[in-house]
C-alpha cells in the first residue's frame, strides 16, 4: 500500500568502472512498484567520466535518473549534499556507486521511513567479500546500527531520511577528513531524533582491496573521529547514561578513548587496522589544536 511519499535515491560517483555498472543494474532492477527518482552526483573533474556516466544512464531508460555535476568540490559529502539539493523526493535514500543494492532495497526503505524519520539498513558483507580478507574488519552492521563510544550512527552506504529532516540538519559536514556520517547522525540525536535499524533494507557492501588500502582508509577514519570529538563533543554531553564533561585542553587525551568494536578473531591484521585508526586519531587530535574550533560545523546544502 502506498504511503503517498515520493522517493529520491542519491548516489555519489567518483570512479566509473565495472562496480558502478553493477550498481546501476541493481538499481534498474528494483521491484518497487511506484515511481522513484535516482540522482547521480558525479564528483570527478574528468569530463570523459561524466560523459560515460551519462551514457550509462541513457542505456537504462527505466531509471528516472538525473545527473548532477558536483566536481566543483571533491569529496563524497559534498557530492551527497549537491545531489540532495536537487532531489525531489520526500524521502532521501543514500547508497554508493561501488556496492550492490538488494532488489527490494527501495521498497524496504520506503516501508521503514513510513514508521521512522531516519533509518540505517543492513550491510551484507559476504557476497562481495574478497576471500583473503575474511575477518579483517568488525561487522559494519552487527544486526544493529554501529556505534562509536556508545552512540549509534547511520552509514551513508545504506541510509534513508526524511528530506525535511536532512535539510534541518544542514547536510553532511564537508570539513571532516572522514566520519561525516557519524557527525550527521549525532546532529540528529542532538535534535532529539531517534535512529532506527531496518534489517530488510539490504545493501551488499564492497570493502577496499588490499592491506595498505584498508590501513590508509582506517587512518583517515581515525583522523575524522578525533575531529568530530574535538569540534563537537559527544551528543548532549552524555554516554551510556552518564554525563561526560567536555574535555579541557589538559585532558584532550580523553578524546583518544578506543571504541572497542568486537572482532571474530584477533590477528596481525586486526592490530594493524587498530594501529592505523590510533595513528589517525592522534594526527586528527593534533590538527584540531592548531585551528579554530566550532561547536557546530554542519553546512548548508550547496
């Protein structure tokens, strides 16, 4: 039964490759019975790549797709903001160009948002897993939303939100090295909104290939985490039901508290990953001491 709400799927695109083709095929195979819009935000200065994306969309006429050139500022956060700015839907769904959405993903998100304001779906990690990388990372969505220091957050690879609420938050923070989905989610918590997990909204998640690539990615995650904590603090100044004072300059090492995500099996790769995050968090913490801090850095849609 229709809930009479229109839907826009916003997808940032950087690389134009076989992974993107698979994702566009998956989006064109959605079983959702009603009209919905796809907004492809192309975040690359390469004109040929933008033309290739345009051709890929033209070859899939069943997709009600529009292409947005967001190459004026490189970064997935800006690309998502630029896409959301032109999206027509009452609901905004976010996915990435290198994953594969389940055929019922749009329908499942539609159903979830009929009952919740902001939703994170399930990231299924087996289908696209590289055999040699099994067990390298903790589960992205361990039958629940992931958490950082006790607080839940949505992952931009599989999330849905009311468009008016997205605008109220101000979109994703483009100044962060990484972790913009955590910052966005915590803005929602500070506004008094709850974040919900909906297991039926499935995206097959693709991890980066190679040890160095993973270490570099998690180093950037670590930088972003420290930036978020130093600039914003924890949501409402609370964690696990107790009030936590905002760290002073003398106690900034408190910002390096580990997250404590569980893993199935500890291995040398586990310690390399955790070490990469730790180095990133130290670098991120140092960088925040050399620039002005703001209590709220959420940006308007551009």
